[in-house]
C-alpha cells in the first residue's frame, strides 16, 4: 500500500533528551512537511523540504532539526532546546510544493 | 504569506448543506485555494482545491468568487461523520506562500442530529 507512515504513534521521553520522530513515504513525493499541533489549536509548520538534500524553516523551527538525505524519509529531531516539546506531530508529503498533501497519522510526544 | 480567515465554529443539521466560508483577500494570481479537514486526533485529509472556476468532487463543492478574494466549501448533505475542523489554505507557484503549506486555525464544524 502506498502512503505516509509515522512512527511511533505514542512516544515518551524525559526532559532534556533529544528524540527523533520518523516519517517515511512511498508515494514518490518530492515535498515533505512537519507540523506541530497543540490541544485545540491549528497546525503550525516546523520545517519543510521541496527536494532531497534541501529544507527550509517553517514558522516554529527553533528547537527542532531535520534532514532529507533520501526522498522517502524526513526525520524530525526534537532537541532539548525546545521549551515545550509535548505535542502532536504530523508529517505530510505532496508531489510538489503546490499540490495536495497527504498526512500521516501523527506521533503524540509526551516529555516528562 | 497569503493569509486566510475563517469563522472559528459553525453548526449544521444532519442532511442539510454545510457552507463554510473563507476569506483570502491577499491571494496571488497563481495561487490555488485548498480545503482540508481534520477529524479529531487524525491527520488532515485533502478535500478539494480550485484556482478560478468552481469545482466539485465526490466530497464537496468549492465556489470561488470572481475576484478570488473569498471562497465557500459546500458539503451538500452533511452527516455526523462530517464533524471536523475544516482548513482553508492558499498555495501555489509564484505566490509568497509557495511550498510552505501554512494552516490557520480552521473552522470547527459540528453536525448535529
């Protein structure tokens, strides 16, 4: 089945630890995105990538890092510098930056 | 970035049409209007998009005003499963929002029996 997969669905980490969220797609899409969603809020863009080996900061990139070494993968690292990392994280992909996006089911990160 | 404005919430009776408005007065000539919806705790789902002409698919219809400064998403026969947050976004080549895919707060649509 073609699609976009985020893992794990739930993740718990201790404060001060870095954590990496996985996002894989087999749709052959060039563009990939990471969003953060807090309770009762809309989606806020963290990072996006239009092509392999290139990515841009979104609206709330501080405390996060990404890499795009392969077309199908766009992992997000939540670093210890992120002040409030507990949130619902969503990954998406699209054929290009101007076409409809497909979303994963999200990873709910809880930092204690 | 091209911004969109949506009402925070709307109600609709089951079986009736749900008309969700969106203002995008700073839209550029090459930018499309996209609609997505998000059911609680799931990833958003693409619904429909358009440039100038009205569009219809199996899920919904999209009406775009002639000046392209606003649009309306129409769910012709709303069901309880249509209860979700609906997002209107602007995206397209040549605009300031190219490739950025920025979501706003959306409209919470509640369909009641």
